[in-house]
C-alpha cells in the first residue's frame, strides 16, 4: 500500500461578523458588509467592504466611534456603526 504524501490544508476558522458598534477600542477588524443606506457616503470617506479598520476611541454618552481606516480617522455615529458588519482580526503580539 502506498501512502499519499499530499498534505491537506486546514483553513483557519473565520470569526463571526459583528456590528462595528460592538467592537472594543483598539481592536482591528475587516469590514464585511455595510447597510445600503450608508454605503455610498462611507465609500466617499474611504470606508468600504474589505477595508481594515481599528476602533481608535469610543466617545462617552452614546457619542460616535472614532475609526482609523488607512491614514484617515472617521467619526462614525453609533446608529451608522450598528449597520456596519466587521470580522475582528486576531491580535498580533510583537
């Protein structure tokens, strides 16, 4: 009997998508979907499906999230952040 030397690839499990509003400050995530009502205006600001974002700060008392997207920093109202789905990325340790 001859054994196959083929190695099988194991796909890394995908993290479930969550609303941007539910992501903690300092966490990086990749945008997987944007509500159709806000997709065009966010695209004008450089935020679209596939974008890498980091939550810079969360304003108190229901204020906006400040999101880093590339070199830009965007203030995203929480009601809009609730329509943006993201996949949190694993933490990178130096």
